C-alpha cells in the first residue's frame, strides 16, 4: 500500500493576519483528503516559533474570531535545510521526526505570503504550495506589483509611494491635483485591508500615513476608483485557469478586514457576479494576465474594480488567499464545480509538479 503524502500545514505566524490564518488552517484540515494525505499541523506563534500540533489545531478562544490564538503547549520544532529533504527536528529532544513531503502555507501577510517561508522551503528542498520567492514577494508589495502591471499594459489605479518623513507640501499638492479625495492610504506590504484608511479630505492624511507606517516602512497612496469590486480565483502553473467571478457588496464601499474575515454579515458575496458574457471573459483574462505578469504559481485571488464604463483595474493579487468559511477563493472554485477537497488536492499536486520540474534544472555550469 502506497504511503500517504505528508503535508505540513503551516498556520498562525507573525503577521497582523494571525487570526485569519488560524481560521483558514482549520477549514483546510477539515477538508483535506485524509485517505491520500497525512496532515502535519505546525502552528507558528507571533514570535515566529514553530510548534507541532499532534492531531488537531490546539487553539485558545477558538469560537471567537477576534480572540482566537495559538496554544503554545505543543512540541517546538524546526525545519532543517540539508542533504535530506523535509527534515523536522523536535527541539526538546533534538530527534528527527518523519520527513514532510510538501508544505502548505496558510500564513497570510508578512513572514508567510511575502516569500519568507517559500525561501525556507527552497533551502530545505521541499515542495511548497503556491508561488515561489519571487512571485510571493512582488505580489505582496503593492507598489512594486502596480508598477509591473502598469508596465505590462494592465490598468491599475494611479498611486505614489512614500517612506517615513517623506511627506511634504509638494506631495500634498500632487495628491490634490492628481488624485483628489477620497484617497486610500495603505501599508505597501500587508494584506486583507489591515492598516488601510480611506481619507476623505486633506485633514486626515497625516493620521492615515502614521497608521499605515505601524505596519510597514513604505506607504502607498492610491486614487479612488469608482466601480464594482470584482474578484476572480486563479489556479495553475504554466496554464492557469480562472474561476467563476464574484462581487463584493458593502454598505460603505470599503471591504475591510473585519468584513472579510470576522463579520459574516459585514459584506455581501455575490457569486456568481452578474456580468455580461463579454465582460466576464475580459475579467477572467485580466485575472490570468495579472497572475502571469506577477510570476504567480499555484493559486491567487485577483481583486479588481469594474467601472461603470466597463474598464477593468487590477487592485491587488493575493498569493495565499483566505480559506475561511466566508472566503471568496474557495467559494468561487466551488461555484466553478471544484469541491473544497478537490481544490486542496489540486493545489498540492501543482506544488509537487512544480518542484519536480525545477529539480531537473542544472545546478552546475558544465
């Protein structure tokens, strides 16, 4: 009998999206095909320490999405680079554990979605679900990703990027003349609307920038695009596929962190979105184009604006989208005919295929 593939599911992490990650992991663990895969549950606390959860996720306040947190009472472990791939070490006894075959990171935001864990997986020679180092890093950075998309001829909102103490009267005038108000102020490297502020007039600009700088050293100031908020899930490597398309409906037009992951009634998820066939096709093609330009692999959720005139603007691309009970990425694939279990299976297989392909590349100059 063929042994099960050992899948290390990483959850928690050091980012502000720690709680979302715990919810995503719980749903993936419930849905994974345990006849085919053996889940290895690894929780990462807010300090970056790894803990092996034996049979189920060990959480505190598990029923409250605002207070849910990782229970640190488990065995501390580490993934080691070396000749043998996928070696986990129990740090309390320094003894090796059964090797893992693939990593499934459910670490939203910094230290998980930005290339950090992907780099560790590469050093340890372990397949990793989703984008690699480059694709993860550039998609995470809202400034860099917008510049790459713009240079590829893909429409994005106009923006400027500043660092601490760079705001000056000249920039204020540029914002006023180029964007007007409202303007969105965002940490460049953060997801799920964390630290994002919609500024309605010049008096709120400095406070919004200070808020964003609590999460990143670089801040994006972006024009307001009036339009429908449209999302499309992408799945694949060399030949990515686009899912059905969904739409976000909120009372105030701002899809906040709380509405995405905490308040099940905070936003209306319209699946499928009501679109003409031509518009649907253009949205799906735009999602695939953005996925390719930003070097994404495996999976991504592409967030877009559709204006009343039919223009499509890419807002951002999420390389580790949410897998919570109210997350758009798995819901769109379910609408497209792919079950939660089938989606997880396909993502793992894509990671194994990508790793196998790259393992055949030459590592010498002769």
